[in-house]
C-alpha cells in the first residue's frame, strides 16, 4: 500500500471535495504508482492520443490548467510511470502531509488498497493527471497566499493579495527539484518563521496541560499575599515571565514579571495586576494559538516584498513604525478608527508619496453631512472653524445658505478647515493616495495618546509624534530634515513636500506579534476581525493541535 494525497474538503481556491471523482483519483493514482494496470505512456499512438484527449478535456474547466497543458502538448507530468513523475508525486505527498504544521487545513491522504483491477484506460489516467495538477495549484496558492479571500471575511479587510500565476507555478515546478520547489513556496518572511516557532511551543503547552490554574479575580500589588498571589506566581512561571520561585508574597520579582507581561500585551505597565491584566493572564494557550494561526494566514496574505524601507501600522497595537531593512528605526503611538461601523480603519497597502505641512482639512462628505449638517440646520453659525465652500472652491457666506433646505444627499457644499494649530489634522499629514481616504496625520487632541486603547478616529491614523515621524522620513533626502520641516511650518501656508523615494505603507491588524529577539506580544481583537478569520479557518478544516501529553 502507498500513501497518496487526494483532496482537502472545502477551500477558497476550489479544492476538490470527496466523492466519486476523489475515489477514482485515489485508485487511478495508486495504479500509476504501482504500474500494474495501464501500459506505459507512449506504447502506441492510439494510447497517447487517448491520454492527450483526456487531459485536454479535463483541463478545459480551468484556464490555468488548459494553458499549461496546451503549452506542454498535453503530456502528463504527474500521472505516468516515469521516475520524474514519481518524484513529483512523492514530494507533493510530503508537502500535503506537512500542511497542518503551517496552520493550513489538513489535506485528505488515504492508505490505498491493492484492488486496482477496474482501472483500464488512458482516458481515466488523463483525468487523474489533471486532478493532480489542480491539487498542486490548490496547495501552492494556499501556502503562498492563504486559504481565505480576505474581503469575504470582513468588509474592512480590503487587502489585495499577491496571487501568483498558475501556469508559471506549474511550469516552474516541472523544471525544478520538486521537494526544493515546494519548500520555496513557504513564505520567507522572518515573522512567518517566528510565528511557526511560537505555534510549535503553544502546541507543546497544550499537550502538557496548559499554564495551570487561572488567577482569581481581584487586584494584586506589591506586598500582597495569599492563595491568589501563589496562583499568580505559578502561572507567571509557567508562562515564562518569572523564574522558579517559592515566594508567597507579591515581591519585586513578581512586580517586574507583571510589568513585562503588561508590556508584551499592550497594557499600562504599572506592575499592578488589576482586572484588565488578570483577564489577559488568564487567557488560555488555546486562544493564543488561534491568534498565531490567524497571524500565519495574514502573513500569507502579505507574502510579498514589503519594501526595504516601509511604514507599518498595526491597528491592534495602536502604533505606527518606520522599518528599515527589517529593523524598526522609528515608532510612535497612534489613534485608529473607532470600533463603530464605518469608522473602523481598513487594512490595505499603498505607497506614501508626500507629506503636507500646514494642511487644510477637507471634511469628508460623510462627516460633513452626517455630523455637521444637522448642527448647521439648528444654528447656521455652528462649527465656526469651518468654511462653507461651493463646487467652484469659493467660500460661501453662511448667511446666504438655508441649510434646512438640504438633506445629506442634496447638500451641495463642501466644508473646509484652514491651516491652524487647531486644525483637525494638526500641522502635518502624510499622504498615500487611496480610495478609502485614509492617511496619517497630526492632531490637536493629544490627550487620547495616554489611553491604553486608542480607537477614536473616523478611520485615519493619528500620530503622537508626527514631527519626529516627518524628520525620519525626510532624513533620506536632506541633511537637515528638521530645518526643512520648520522652514515650511513657519510660513503658516499649506505646503506639499514630495518624498524623493516613495515609501510603502502597510496597514495591518495583528493580535499575535513575534518579537525578533525572542518572545511574543499579543493584543486584543479590537474590531473582532481575527475572530471572523478563525471561524472561517475552522470551516476550512484548520484545527488546534496538542503535541505530547
């Protein structure tokens, strides 16, 4: 008997489902492997013709497969008795069996029995060939670009996934060492490798029974003692934040461990284990593992060059970072979109082209009509910091407008706020033109940056240190970025400063973040997106695994 892959049920890329076709595939491929029922391809012109016709028929349902086999003269690359075809099959079997180690749904592999007498035609063999090629494409796409289509999971995940051309995948596979080529399909980003390591660690933790007893509710601070403190101590030890200890009081070592835990989970690092900290400490390893599995899927969605220099905004972490050659060279706190409906910040990638110093705030129409128009209808002089502008860009006196004559759909004016210290965008904004009207900017509302959770905006990303962010961006094109910035700022006039080298911007959403020098950070699922992704992955067949125990 021989281990041979068949299909995985479900699948965003059209993976084959179990049934009669799958059964036929298993039998046909076993026949090919054992070389028992079908004569070698090429034994006669009639057999070759039948095989070619069968491949052409079966491949016609897929544009990629049809183009590939047309280019190869409809010759088999998987389902013949050659050593090359066998090597490809063996390599694919191994890759499919290893798929769950990457957080992919398991592919169905079956031990085949030796009763293959019913397989008699090259026509059947051609169908099997195309099934194998489709299976390879499904695996390649799952591994390279994810099992799920992001926009189908949540309307706020508008990321464009870098799908590869199927013909190229198959062509390159047949020209390469099969095992080596399949290994190269695995995302090469360091973050992906770090997440795999954490996945394996958490699976062992699950196998060993977890992190122990949950900490009772309450507040634990230096000097405290009692059973709750002992349970807290033991859990911190199990999680790797505290060396083994017999201390029964909340001492300095425990305070330091709690602070480290808080830093790694986006909490205020005061060293006191209050309700919020205890809630995070009590999260079980299975839940952390789901975050890692979701992060692996997100890594596959972003399996592309991010840019030697790029900007990374993690919505759940409330930070914006400038990254140079995989090293964070600048980081600042951020405020992101509020958790209500259309205020949530979308996830996508684009390219920053310029920054605007002393910006004008062109109030988005949705805000102008939903928030400001009702105020103006009650009092024409409300929101006096804004100008009313007609379609030709001219300022319109409020006294000449009957705001009550308009609805949100018929309001013919725009609202603008001129440059000023009180401008809603602050004194600088960073532009990467996109249809979502999202950008990074300064803000006069500085107090929000002191909050632990910072989801308050209408969708754009506010920066705690926008000037310093600008200096770092401009440092690549001038020896005096601060001087250039403030020379423009002092004019009080809106000024566009192009970036000589445009910078990719990636707005992402990660609740599990691997730390380059070791360890993990976790964040809360502020928009509930990771929960939706995990539910979808489960439907695909992804499962939590416990190793050992």
